[in-house]
C-alpha cells in the first residue's frame, strides 16, 4: 500500500497525504494550503451525488490510513483538489465528525481524531454484546438455504483480502455483517451495528500496518461462520463472532 505522497511543509506533523488521479483533479496540481494537507484520496466508487463521492473517498482514506490521525485538513483545499466546490467536501467532513472520525477546528478545517487501542477494544466489546446474541438467535431459526445465499458476500471479503485491498475489504465486511443482521428484521439494530462497525474499522494512531496473512485469515472467518450457522453450532458461532471483532477487518 506504499504510495507516492506529497508533504505539506507547514503541517504540524509534516505527515504524508494521498494523491488524486488526474481524472479526479480539477486544477492539474494546484497550490498547497498554508497549514493543512492539500491532497485528498482518490474516490473509488462514484455515487449519485458529489457529496457521496467525496464521503466515499474520505472514508477510504481513513481505512487506508491516508488521512492521518492528528493531521488537519482544509475543506476548501481538498475541494480544489477534487475539482468541486467546498460545500460537498465540508458536508462530507461534517458527516465524518458525526461519526467520530474527525473533529471540527473552527476557522481551520477538520482534524482526524487520534484513536487508541483501548477505544478499538471497547468498540469490539460493544459489538459483541449486541451481535453475538442476535446471531445465536438467528442460528436457531434461520434455515440453512438462507445462510447459503450469503456465500457470495463471504467470497467477496476473501477476494478483497487476497488482493490486500483494505478499503474493499472494509466495504465487503460491512456488507456481509449487514446481510446477516438484516435477517433479524430490526432496522434500528442495523443502524446501530453499522455505525459501530465503521468506527471499528478506522485504525488507531501509530497502529502497525495490517499484515496480509491476518487479513486473509480474518476473511476466512466469514465462510467458517456461515458453516457454523448452517450447522446450528452455537458454541462455534459465538467463538467465531467474538474473535472476528478482534481481527484485522472486524
């Protein structure tokens, strides 16, 4: 995941920032901000709205570690790099602030929140408290053929892990868990679980890079979980879910 990165000489930490492909740029390079990072990550998935494109790009950069903990980013400068107005960038950053990924710095921009290992452990604990009982209940009631329908989602996580694509893995991992929990028929559960899941995927400050072998092993747990759910092996279901929350992809 090594990339060529530009540096903002006036940034407090001088941290690296992601580049933007030419097709995503609106200025052919542009000037740098005085005190903030100037280059946003490239959006991977284009949605119906500009705000959605920018939000996807920034979430990808968070997962990949390209938006660095403690670094300050300016909405107007990011907008210049994306070739859009500052409004959709600011709106996307405001959404990330609501999700706890960044904090607003008045008259300056948005700073990526520094998150520690303890916070990630707490998120894993909360997810287990919510999702383990739900999955155990589903294991008792959902027929085997319904679980088999989720195989393509499990396979998607395995493919992303094999490529070492953290952002694609994070997205496919959320899709798998969302499909499992959706079988409970509780919309509020899905909203709460999705928020916790996304927060759990943002790396902690100074965290070591995710090893490829760990990501592959984490993805393999999806297939193993489906097998346990089909077999209604409750002990294995509980063990796999708890371990998965502590894994590389969560």
